C-alpha cells in the first residue's frame, strides 16, 4: 500500500513529462494535457471495480490512433473512427516507465497531427 505522498509523487512525475508544447489544465477531477488537441489526462476515474484498483491509484488516459494491446490497459474505447481512448491504471511511481512514456509520446504526436 502507498501513502498519499506516493500519489503526490505520481502526479508530479506525470507533470514533469516534457514535450515541445504542452498546455496543462488543472480541473476539479483531472489534469488535462494538450498541444493543439487534448492528448492525455491524469485523473482518479474509477475504470475498474474498487477491489481491483491499487491504493492509491492514478488513471492515465491517452488518445491514440489504434487500440493499445497491453495487459496494462484497463479500458479502451473507440469514440470516433480511428481515435481510441485508452485508460491505464498506475499504482506506483515505478509504473511511469519507458513504455508508458512511449505511449504518451505517441498520443502527443497523434494530437499534434490532427
């Protein structure tokens, strides 16, 4: 189990990701990351049953041009043809790794190209 400081560290790690242009919008329920378009969000959305979520947790939501095939994906939907919304549950700072950052980079590039 992680304490609140670990959750705070996860949020800081997500905020620390650097791209050429990133606008952050802090809202009551999420932090949105955008360039020309929204490409990622960090939130506490419940995308799994409570018993299946780590404590604490953070949900990283990405906009991708394809369905991401990974065990790390909690939920994926195609709200528009060719645009996939993908929710990934993070339970520790260690889960903000190269794989997640690569997906974040893909989401950034996809939003920039639209």
